[in-house]
């Protein structure tokens, strides 16, 4: 269930972030990404607490990415890590380039 759920959300031309709404790092990630000019439908925040399988989802994220913490940020099919990794990409100018490469920005 968890593997199918996670895999169904990740797409090559989309940014997907697995979050928990109470997590301050998730909120910071949402704020940062929400300021960017994404094309309609190409930025998705997936609240894993709405599922009864939260632990299984996090276990699968760990298997897939090496960490079970949230947020888990996927740019296309690649997990770039969490909030701090996203901030680093933004600060060194790589974030916009990556988003343009997958065609996610207006």
C-alpha cells in the first residue's frame, strides 16, 4: 500500500513534497516552494498523516531515499532531501535551474 501510494505521487515533471502539517520544517518548505511560479498542478504537498499507513509510508521513504524524516522533497523522480537541502539548493542558485529542467515553472 505505502509503496504504491508513494510511487503514484512521484512524476518526472512535477515537484512532490511528503509532509506532516505539524512539522515546522515542512511548513518552511511549503512557504519556500509556494513563492515560486509553478505551472498549475506541478507542485504537490502530500500530507502523509491523512493515511492510516503513516509509519509504512515513512519506512518506504527511508528505503527509497535513505531517510524517513519529512519533508521529503522530490524534484521529478529525484529526492533532493529535506528542508535544509532545499534551502541550500535555493541559496546556491540550483533550485530554479532544476525546476526549469523538469518544466515545472511558468
